[in-house]
């Protein structure tokens, strides 16, 4: 009888313990959801504050213009309004908006730089300032406006904190949960990577609020664990950075400025031939071609590309007339094989039927070959280099 009572007691104790644990988990879950809802509501409240006045930022002003203009253009397209009347009314309203924006009390706030405690790496005398521009936030030396020899034009591009992660996994997990708050206005802060040991936190209300914080630690760019490279031109160190078009390696030597893009597989793009200036005129623009190299082979591109978007494959005749041996050797000096393209100087201009050869690229074999064309269409005749001479293959 005693054993039965003891067993029943243990059984009910286990059930009671399980119920308590489940209840505790439910309470913790509700507390977490409540805190998360409060955080979301606070962020929305901050956004409402930022959107209160259309004329507080240049971006809001431009948004107002586009909304106003698009509605009027629809009526012009339907024939309900004259385009001259639309322009007159638009500029009248826009002029009034500009006057309101220039009002010292209610208008647009000045975009003033925020002084930090970070020393300028160039002049060593002044501090760096946080500046806002059309392309985002960057650091600039406070000595930019100084006269004469005291002037320093040093600027530093900042990598978004979304691209930077802490090397410590536990620390990184904590950073994802809690975001830095400004000590002056309590708004959330945007973070940027300065270098591998420093991260800069800037108030999201900058430049209206000058709050900032410098965090020390060990950081790396997300998605890359490889080493830095040596610049193939000057030998200086190249560091991985993030720009408008993605991640790339940039030379740390200010007098060099060489860059190499980062491929999807995590490897830097191969070194290609330097551009060669030609006297070949473009057909669509008043410009001239540069002979360029890429992972898809040699091609002609307008010198002012991408402003003048004109590219095409060169003919062997154009290549031979525009490129000298010395110019080709000089342009290929940084390649793993500086003699890679020299066989093109011996290329025939036409096939056996008199059709001009166009220089093409075989990606599998990583070499160029010739393909003749007639009135812009391939004839089927090709020529390849066997290491000593060009060999024609007819259709």
C-alpha cells in the first residue's frame, strides 16, 4: 500500500512539474511578444516623426514634386490640361515650397557635418566629420575648408553595418537582437564599418542629431573569410570593401586606386589587360574606341562608356592597324602570361573567300579565335592558333 501511494505521489509530482514548465514557457513567450510589439510600435512612431514635414529633407521635397507632377502629366496625356499651364503652376508651387524650405524656423534644416573623435589618417591634425551626401554617409576631414597648406581633403567611404559581422558568434547574435540607441535622442542608430577593429554608430536622425558612438571589436565583411590581396600594380595591400555595385578589393595606396571585383564564388576577378587607346571612331557617338579586356575576351568600347554605350567585337584588320606590339606588351604587363594576346598580331585579316575576320573568344579554352562574317552574318569559316601559326577551318 505504501509503495502504491509513493508511486502515485511521484506520478502527480511529475505531472505538476510539467504543467509548471509549460506555463512558464507560455509566460516567457507572451513577454517576448509584448516587448517585440512595443519595439515595432516605437519604430513606427519614429518613422511618423521623421515623415511629419515634407520639407525637412531634400528627399521628401523631391518625393513631393514627383507625386504632384505625375498626376498632372496624366491629365496632359488625356488632353484635359495644356502642358504650359502645368509647368507654370508647377514652378509657382515649387518656388513657394523653396521659400518655405529656406525659412529659419519652420523650413529645411541645414546639412551640417558632425564632428567625431576619430583622427584623420592623412593630416594627423584634424578630426573626421560625419557627412551626408546623395550617395550616403561618409567621413571627411574637418580640415577640408581650411586655407592653403592646412587644407586636407581626405574622405573615407563607410561600409554598411548590414555587410559587417562580428567575428564572435555570440556577440553577433546579441547585436541582431539589440540595436544601438542614440544617447541624445533615443532613436535607433545606423552602423558602419570603419575597419576590421572599429564600427561607427550614427544616429538615424543625423544631421539633425549629432549623436554617434565608436564600437571596438573584431569585425569582418559578411560572406568573406579569405585573406587580403597584394595589388598587382604597386604591391600594396588590397582590402575587401563594399561599393555601389557590390563587394570589391581596393588598393590601400591612395596614389594607385586599383580595384578588383569579387566574384560570386568568393574569388577576386582575374587580372585583365589594361585598356588601349585607338583611333577608331565610334559609329553612334562622337567618340573613339578603347580596346578593353574582360572575362569574355577583347572588345571595343566607347572611351566615355557608360555615358556612351557602344561596344562591339573588333575585326582583325582593326586590331592590326590600331594596336602596336609595344602597346600590347605594355598593356599586358600585369597578366599572369604577358604574352597571352601577342599571337593576334599575326592574325590574317580575311579568310580564303575574302570575308573579314572578327576576333572572338572561346571561354572554355580561354583563347581567342577568328570567325569571318559577310554583311554581319557568320560564314562558318574560322581560324585558330595552334601555337606557331594560324590555321583556317572552312565550312
